[in-house]
C-alpha cells in the first residue's frame, strides 16, 4: 500500500486564503483566482464555495472535482523544483497544476494564457470552460480587447444583414 503525501491532508479552506493573499498582493483579484480554479476543476462558483465550507482536504477537493479540464495537460513548467508534466501520480500532478496556475496568475500572466486559450481552425483564440458560469466578466472583457478585431460581433453582423435586406426590398 502506497502512503499518500501529507500535503493531501491539508484543508483546502486553509490554503484558499493564502492563494487569495498571493494573487491580491500582485494586483490580481479573488474573482480571477476563482475563474482559474473553476477552469481547472469544473466546479461552479457555488460548488467551489461549498468545498470551502465543507472544510475538505486537498485530496477530496480534487477527487470530487466535477470535471478536471482536459486542457490542463497543456500546463508545463516547474513547481517546487519539479516539472509538473513529469509527475507520475495523477492526483499530485493535478495539485501541482493548481499551484502552477496560481503562480502564473500571481506573476501577472494574461488570463487567456493561464486558461490555455488556443487558436481554433479559423485562427481565432478560444478558451475551454466547463460551463458558462466559469466566465468572469472582467477576464472576458480583457480577452476580447486583446483579440481586437478578430472577435465575431453577432449583433453588428445581424444588424448589417437586416439593413442590407431592407435596402434590397
């Protein structure tokens, strides 16, 4: 029987305020932190807050995650002196992914890069979210500004189509 690393016994609700402090000291927000955690784990905001209230340990927090984001495999780098992509234990790897994402947020990395936004076939950036509840309005605004003119504006498109149809009639 393999013994679990003691870090898994730590209570997520005790680590969460440390994460908040870390990112806020660097000018980021709790909302951005929550977006990153929800992106990774698939928790809704309500479920994330529920996990904190339940005082679950890190192992339970990660194992009860509704749907770990498949794009987490794109996370590369070093946490605690170890390359996250080389960690064999899936639970430890997920924990280090979470640490790495929080580090990236605190270091000021752009949200679209933290959330592993990637170009789709049309060349437009796309991000993977577990649900619409994962969308943080500030992060989306920043992402849209960054994308510039490459964003499809459905209102303008359909307004133009209506005006074009009226002109033909």
